[in-house]
C-alpha cells in the first residue's frame, strides 16, 4: 500500500471519529470552574445520547440556542417537564423541599442568583455553569437574545433559555490537558 493511500485512510478515519464518535474541545472561559478550567482540553462522546437521554449532572457540549454556531459547555440541571427553582443560592426540583446536593460548586452563590423559576419544556434541558457567580447560562440567555437582536419578543426569547436534545453535541468524557480527569459522574444526584 502506498504512503498516499495510508494518509488518505488515516484522514478518513480521523474525519469519521471526529464527526460521529468524539469531539475535541478547548475551554475558553471559567464558567465551569473548578470542574473544568480555562484552557483545559477535553474529549466528549458524540454517541452518548444516541440511545439515552441526558441525565441531571451530565456535563454537555451543545449549540447555544441564542447563536447556534457557538458551542457552549454546561451542566444539565433541569430535565424535560420539570420546574426548577433557585432560591437562596440553592436549586429545588419540582416541589421538593430538599435542595440539590452540589459539592462540585466553586463557591457559595451571591444573592443575585436568587428568585429564578424555570418551567423546562418537555423537549428541552436547563443548563447551568458550575461557576454560578460567573457563568453565562440559562439564567441569562433570554435577556442576551433580546440584547443581541435575535428577537424582540419576550416569549420567543424565553424559549432560548433551554437547550433541545438535538442541540446537544456530546457528553463530556474526560479532560486531557489541565491534568487527566474523568468528567462522567461528577455530580452525585439521586434523581
């Protein structure tokens, strides 16, 4: 086999892997600190949700609803059909009086993160960054959509608060630059 043919085969395999099996991503911001740091690189599994749905606590890469060409990485907090309430820096799902246990958070939330209630549509997910005091996430996207001129309708802007399953690119698998770290099961949720 000629070296040209070998190069073509290798390139075809790499193309297939990066378009259908894995994604190689660089982290540009501190929105997921301390789980993932600025400058870290990670591998995500594109196939993770072919036969399963995202679970609460999964870290996912997705097309940002406000600007779909932009790829974000956040943690799944709200699942389809749930009501998610944030009060006093704690997250409550549906009518639960017990907040989610979030040991992975970098620091205590400040008061500006209070008073949110999200009614997650049946086909969507609510995403939050682990660095809650410095993360542009579902809490901000409706306002950003209006500011960027994506829509001037509050109703349409609120729909951009959530990520549909078809917008999810991959489940974060492991970090390989910034120290090796398995990124699956980083949150311990019973539900």
